[in-house]
């Protein structure tokens, strides 16, 4: 094998993994393995898992960082499916901004330092109390750009504190925006007045998504519309579905109304509310996609597949039965420890630690060396391969390998 880093590398192993992936994905599509229906009875603890990920904004191309964020959700749902939960992952049902952890941490420190609302001294001469001002008639937060002549406008350049950024979003009583002076402001104001509010509320869309699939079917494009008209979805209907209210007088079939109520009571609330995912991030280091890391992962996976094929081909030469030797008991104990540590990491959403304990820390070659002339135990090896593919180890990270 050439050591020249500039020499083109063979992609045979990568192609093998991609072919396996295509075959498994085709089987998934044909058998609808990811379809999840609400049960007839309310779920018990751990029996269902419902998450959602917003459609991330794009400026030309999708930022790879969103893929890393989505991976947390994907791995979490896959893990809970693996544990037997009725899991559902709804992607891109709503559009929202993404929180920036560095800014959130900065705001948290400033709240401790200055209070909430912050009381801060500026230029050593005056004290500012920042507060949100609401437009009383529309009850909407007005966003304006402070002009340079404003007595409290921050100086140009980088701001020291996060609250200085908030100054740009404050409506002051001595400053008036005249929409007629700016066509853009006038158009934006008309949009606020005339356009219906979107389902972007942090609670409303979670509840709405439990029943939206009963109105229409969505698959890449809007293909099939329901016979329900928007005007039939009245407040009384929502009260019946969400608030356990009385049956509404509606043209909607009673069976469909009952199904909507059943779906909501089964799936809601979002299970993300039961986990403190934000402070449990894998780390604040840059999550870059490194080619060398990907190449190394491909080699490890293909070597493990080759090793499994060798084991199954030579199974007639291996010992069978319960563990008997010291090496057998150590190997079985190490598998149990790895499973428990991996389970703990998945529940804490520490997926990097889960991959480490579930994949890298389980080394079958150590067991082979420890067995010596006595040879390995076939039943333990099958248990190891079962753990390494569809069981509690790293299946959420490598779903197509398990099939």
C-alpha cells in the first residue's frame, strides 16, 4: 500500500458499505418499518418517544452544523426504537431559528451580573434599564434600527455585552416609526396586520403535529388533500381534541374526530421536554467533518464485517456452550459493562461517549488472544456480534450495518 497521501485512494470498501445501505433502505421502504401509529390506550412510561426537528434555514446550501444537530435527534429516536418504544421522528414540520449556545451562555452570565431586566452603567454617566416595549394595539414586538443620533445608540463595532445587541430591538417612547416614510416598513406592517399567524408557537405546533397527518398526506409534494375544509376546524373542534371538551357540532365525521383526539392523547407531549439535552452537549469543540476520520471509520467497519464473516465460516472449529474459562467470563463481563455504559450515554444524549463504549471499547481481538490454544466460545462470539449490530451498542449510529 502506497504511503503517498496525494495518491488517489480506492473506494472499494466505501462502495461495499454504500451498496449494503441501499439494499437496507429499500427493504425499509418496502416494509414501512418506520411507520408509527398511535395505540388505542395511553402509553406508559417509556412506551412512546415523539420528537421533532425544525426545517433549518439555508443561505444557498444547508449548513453542515445542522446535520450534527439533527444527528442527536436521529440517534435518540433510533435508540428508543431499539429499546422497544413506539418512536416517531417528524422532520421539517416547522421552521424556526436555531439557538446559539455561546450567546445563551453569555446572556446567562450577564443576567447574573446585571440582573433581569439588566441595570447597567454606560459611559459612567447614566444607568439604563432595558425592557421590552410592546405595541399596545397589535401586541407585537416592534423591531427598529436605532439611528446614530440616538442618545443611547451603541457605538459602532463589536459590542462587549450581549445586552448591547438587545438595544437594537427596543422600542423607545421618544422614537416613532412612520410607515408612510418607508414603503418597506409599510408593507411589513400590513403583513403583520393582515396575514394569519403561523403555527410557530413552541407549544402549538407540537400539539398540531399529532393530528395533521389526518388532514392530508405529505410525501415530497402535497399529493392528496383531505375532504376537511379549513373552516370546519373550529375552536370547538380544537377544544374537543386538545382540551377534552364536549363533542362539537361539525360536519367532520365523529370517527375522525375521535381518531384526532386519540392521536393527540397518545403522542403529546413532546418527549424532548423530559430530557435536559441543552446542558448535556457532547462538547463545545468544533464539530468538523474530517475526511481522515471518515476513512478510518470505513476501515474499522469493513474490518469488523470481514472478521464476522471469518467467525461464521469457522464456527465448526469453535467451542460451544456456556462460558467455562476465565477468558470467557472476562469477555462476557466486559460486554455487560459496555452495554450499561452505552445505555447510560444514550440516555444522557452523550452520543460520542456511546460510540466509544459501544464500539471502540469492545475489542474481540483481546478475547481471541486471551483464549490461547483453548479457542474462543462460539456462543459468546454470537452474543458479541448480536450486541455489535442490532442490540444496545452502536446500532443507532450504524443502522444499516445491523441488517
